[in-house]
C-alpha cells in the first residue's frame, strides 16, 4: 500500500511553484466575471458550465480552449484583476514564491494590448498581495512565430525591472519545433534572462534534445517523454538540468493516461532534479497540494520525498543565491515544515 498522506499538512507546508501560467490560473469566479462582462458564450450559461468547459479530449483541444478563454481578457484592468486574484489564491495555498508565466502575444493578437502595459498591470495586481513573492517569465508562443518572439523579447527587456526574469516557449509543440527560435534565445541570454522551454509534452524526446542543444535552456518545462531516450535521461542527470514537472496537467491533456503511469517516479528515482508544479490549475482543477497528494497516494512518495521536491523548487528557481538560502532556511524553520 502507498504510505498514508495528510492532506491538511500538504495544504499547510510552505511551497514554491516554477511552472504556473497566469492565464491558466484565473480563479473560476473571476473568469466567470469576465465572461459575463463581455456578454459571454451561449454554451457557457453558468459557473458550472464554465468549469465543465475545461475537460479536454487531447492536447490540441486544450490549446483551443486556452485561446477561447484568453478572448475574455480584453483590457489592462482585466489583467490587473486576474493578477491580484491569482496572487491571493497562491497565498491561500501557502505558496511563498512563484515564477509566473504570461503570454503577451495572446493578448496582443486578440485585443492589441501592449506587452509593457500588460506587464505593468500584472505587477500592479501582484503588488496588492505582499504575502508572496512573484516573478514573471514571458512565454513566446510557438504558434505566433519567430518575429513575434523577437518583438516580445525586445518589449519585456524594457520592463524587466518589474520582475521579468526569464523566458519560455509554449504553444503547439506538435506543430512548431524549438530549433527556429535559437537566435531569439541567444539574444535573451545576452540580455540577462533565464531560459526554459515546454518540451517533451506533446512531442517525444527529440523535442527535449532540440530545446537543450539548440535553445540551450536552463530548465525543461514538462519533459514528460524524456523516458523514451535513456541517453537523454543520463544527459539531464549529469548536467543537473531541472525539470518543471506537471503531473495532473499531463493527465488532463491526455499526454499520460493516469498518475500511476506518469514517469515522475522514475525521474525522481534516477536522481533527476524534479520540481512539481500545477501548470494551469484552474483549467485542470488542481492545486499544488493536490499534486503532492497524488504522488503520495499513487506513486509511493513519502512526506520526506515531498520535502525534497519542495527544496528542489527553491534550488531550481531563478532567485539570487542569497534569496535561495534565506528561503530554504525559512522553510526548514517553519512550524509546518515537519508534519
């Protein structure tokens, strides 16, 4: 039998999140407010129907729904509203630090919102919630092309003082490989940004190799299919490349069939630097505590393993070393660190 777990402890223990999309973390009530503000959708008549909208056939259907949802974020006030709401939700979960992804090109494509003002609006929302520290990671959507990524990079560089510390690349991995974005990533590094990439989620190990060899990323987002190539596992282990693993997300988008079949246990046992994250928690109906609960109930992770995973998040974060050390000490001394 799997070791018993204490869900209340998982709620209380201090946590860190490194792979969290702002637009996928909007609390249902806030998103429903925006849907009604913009005259809604005939197929979504109430909050219950809104929640049911987030049941996905596959990864492509998830992307379609993402685009639908983002269509209801139309003004800078909307951005500020959702940023504050997401920050307050993180505080409720006792997430002390998070690196929050946002996709400026989505809002530009739909409603011509400018990256700099989007970033300012997010920071204004975050600033209303000082109980947690939040940095930003700009997502270059693959689907929008290389020129768009270059433009977004230029624009976030103008507002990096607002806590934009890194870049990633999401979107339709199955259609747009990472290699064409190499020059943009090289420029991002020269500008001082940390780098990650969604890879090995909708596509196999070849996508991860592309992100590592061509984009030269610091971290891999998801990496769900790394197990397909033992040489890739060995490479990631030897280079100590952190993985932003999102188990429940992978189940919800049908990348894996169940938590029991998820490779995260293998990665952890192999000694890879695994971190656990929610990805799009209000689209997948999960929380960070529920991610850890699933691991303890389905994959035999112990509470001590959970503590290791949480500390891995601090280690893999893009905080300055002095802040990493301070955060680690605060966690170890927290009254809820031990069950």
